[in-house]
C-alpha cells in the first residue's frame, strides 16, 4: 500500500501541468494579435490622439471594430484575458510577444519612405 501511494505521487508529479483552455477562450496566437491592437488603442487613447471632447464613445467604436476584425466579442476577450492572466508566467510571455510585435511594427513604419 505504501508503494502504491509513492507511485501515485510520482506519476502525479510527472504529469503535464500545462493548462488546457476552455473552448470559448481565444487561441493564444489570436489573443496576442488582438492584445497588440488593443494596446495600440490604449496608447492612442492615453496620448489623446482621438480628438473629441468625450473620447469614450469613439474609443468604444474602435474597440468594437477591433473585436469584429478578430471575430470575437468583448465578453470573449475579457474571459480570455482573465484566463491567461491567471497564469502569470504565460501572461508575461504573451506581453513579451505583444511588445515584440509593436517593436516590429514601429521598425517597419520607420523604414517606410516619408511622404
């Protein structure tokens, strides 16, 4: 009996600890792309590049268009964000990918000829 308990512990510790997302969670690659666009929206909003007295409705429209582009709902985005956020190492990795994508976009933009 004692050996069975030890074997059970060994097998449990050898099992994969990788989390499997529920069906309604946005796949990681799509989530990274979506989060990249969301970060750009947030930057534009924070820099007050959206010119209006009340930017709330306008930024909401941009969010809606972004979610439509990725064929997800706001609820799916929020649920997915929460799910990925529950694993801090995974979320750090996701944000590293987002940052790399933003740097790549900036680099491409800087290489374009000026009008």
